[in-house]
């Protein structure tokens, strides 16, 4: 079983060292598909992953090979949505709002509304996929 945990740590190390944006949720690593930018999940115990959009699939070794072969052409800047971070930032915004004047509150509320919409859209997409 230690070997399987080690694969997950190795995968996390790969994403960090290559500066690839990801989200770790204890059982999987969420990242953008190298082929089509769709958000996909890698199982941390096996490092298996599959993109349901473009049908690309593999293991950690596949990602490493893809990156090595195409490092110059890959744009690995796509950000992965991280709901726990978004929630914390939204809550911090609410805290700030409680201390601001009315004009500032309107600006902050408008921004907050947009962020909440993004969060809800994300969760709804996850629920239907």
C-alpha cells in the first residue's frame, strides 16, 4: 500500500515542479488536460486519468512524456478552479464588506455576486458530469 501512496506523492511533485496548476482533493488530482484544456482527474493511487472530452488517457508517465515531447508548445497556464480557496476568498470578502462604506460595499457586492455565480456554475457542471 505504501507504493500506491508514493505514486500520488510523485504525481503531486510532478505538478509542482512543472508549475502545472492543480487541485488535490485526497483521492484525485484535478488538472487541465494537456490536449484540450478540459478539467480532468487523476486517481492518486494509480495515477490513471482520462479526458472524457478528447479521449486522451494514461498514467503519470504519459503526462511526463507528453510534456517532454511538447514542452515548447504547451501552454500550461490554464488555472484549475479550486472551490475551497474560492469559498475562503468569498467569506473574506463578506468580512470586508461588513467594515466598508456604502459605495465600497456596492462594488464589493457586485464582485462577490460574480464570484458566487462562477462557484455555482462550477458545482453544477461537476454535478452533471
